[in-house]
C-alpha cells in the first residue's frame, strides 16, 4: 500500500481546501486554458484532481473533463458539484497507475504538488501512462514545488502554518540516497489532533527531461510562475509543459 492511499481525509482535506483561494484557482485554470491549446468539447485529464477545483473551472469553459483521485471523499464531492452544476465531468476514485481509462485525451495536467509522489521506477510508469492516454500532439502540464533546484537550497527541517482554525506542523527528513523527503505532519484544531506521514521524491530538472523523453513526452517549456516567466534557480515552483511525440 502506498503512503498516500489513506492520507487524504479528515483535517488534511479541510486544511488543503482552506489553503486554496478562488483567485489562485482561477489563475491556474487560466494558465491551463492557455498552454493546453484546447478547443471546446475536447477531452482533458485531471490527474490527482482532488475535489475538482481545476476540473470544475475547465468544465465551465466547455471542455469534457475526466478526473482521477485516490480519495473517495474528494471524488464524491466533485461528483455532487458537477451534477448540481450540470458540468461534463467524469470523476473516478482509485490509483491512477492501475485504474483503466479510455485514451485519446487532447490534454492532461497534474497540479497541486502530487507530481512528486513517485520514486524513479514508478515515475517512469506514471509518465508512460500519461503519454499513452494522450492523443498525438497532446499537451501535459506538471506542477511541483519539490524540484531539487527549488527545495534543497533552502531545505527546512521544521515549519508550521495556520490555515483557518487548523494549525499544521511539519518535520522533514531528507534521505540523499533515495532523494526523498519524509515529512511527519501534525494537524491540530481545538482538542482534535491528527498525524500523517508523507514522502516526496526530489528530481533535478535534467532528470525530468530524461524521464519525460523516455516516456515519449518532450518538455518544451519550464515556467517558474503562472505568468509564463522562465524557471530560475530557487523559484518556489516549477511548471513544465510537455508534448506527446
């Protein structure tokens, strides 16, 4: 069982939702709309869609969206919202690496930092599945804050933040042999306490280029911000744009 199979529930979900603003979601959806070069009615795949904040925005623009997430709780939320708003969203709960999907997507994306969940062998399988599901010439966007050039120069062993009425504490350990950050997480609200552990695998940008090429995807752009600026060493996030060969 992967660490993320039972991670996304309870205070974790509540804190994540509270941390996402409508403005940020709109900016990210606009970015996807620009770079994926989709036409209304075309199919787009949201990988690790969560409760569907991007899927909902893109469906409102007229795209046919398929979302996949490991969290049944999130998928149920998305299905209810899509049904209520009469939006073309097909939402699936399950492990993206094993869930069967019909290919031919015109675009795909993975936003929200879930892209860093996989060690090298599984990352290659993940990218190969993305490539296999895309139509020829289809675009894929991946978003990560766990790129080596971003996280290692200012690695923090401990941090905390307040999200609404939830306090979120993080203690990090870096395993250089595996290029993996293990995080011990504590969520606190009033007398309620929940503990989690997560693992994020750290890649250099050059490693990503090699993995993408091996999977049949060619990275054409690497952005450091939603405004389309080029990635610079130390930027908080990396957004890569890749095309199926």
